[in-house]
C-alpha cells in the first residue's frame, strides 16, 4: 500500500507536469479545469457501465439530442459534492447554514408548493459557487416532488462562477442560468 507521503509527492509531480508555462500563482488556471474534469469522471464512474450498455443498445436507432436524453435518464447527471465550496470566493457559508436558510425561505410557501405542477424561480444575485441554489433544488426534490424550481445566479468571481455553472451543467436544467458578470443584471422579467 502506498503511504501518504508517496501519494502526496506523486500528486505534486503531476501538478508540476501540468503547470507547464504557468507561474505558481496561476496554478488554479490549470488545476481548476483538471479538478472539474476529474470530478466529472468520479461522479459518472458508478453509472458508466449502464450508460455504455445503453449507448450500445440505442446508438443505431436513436441519435443526437434524443440519444443524449436517453443516456441522461440512466442516472448520468449528478451534482458536484460539497468539496466544490473549498475554492469559494471571499465568503464561505457552511452547508448546514445554507440548509437552514433554504428551509426558512420556503417555509411560508409550503402550501403553494404542494400544488401539482407548480413552477417557481429563484435568483441568487451573489451566488458564489451556487450552494444556495443547489440546496434549494435539493429541498424541493425532497419535500415537494411535483414542484419545479428554475434557479438563476450570477457572480463576479470567475472561479466561483465556473464551479456554479459546472454544477448547473451537471444537473441539465436548461431553463436555469448562471452568469459571470461584473455588474448587476436583471434575470427575471
């Protein structure tokens, strides 16, 4: 079994190879995309055999968006774990605090949210890595399965925005949106 020190050295050797022309303060320009790609790989690992089997079964009869939709139905789309918040911007809100805030936010609307087919929109104008938006979607899935929530967010920190946008991309929610902005914009009309 490899010990911790050997594993740590191995990781740093890989980081040095990947860094290439980047200076040490620019490591995140290489490491963030590589981390996101690795996260995709880890998230999808458990469903890869089913997805590949479904692809082989359907590839000759279904193509394009229809094939993507069918593959997505085999538990392909997942969400980022809370580790994404480790690279948050200036302020980090613990997940349990976000859960409490979401619970308080939805509490007055519990009766409305039980109506079949109800659709709601949520805007977080300073979404950071998207923790509030992700928890709001989780809350609705757990408490009001027939409700639909479209989430919208924006952030001026490009790295935080990238994490939030990646999380939303994993969830494949086409009517939701996360934007990188340096000034306030109007999402909902």
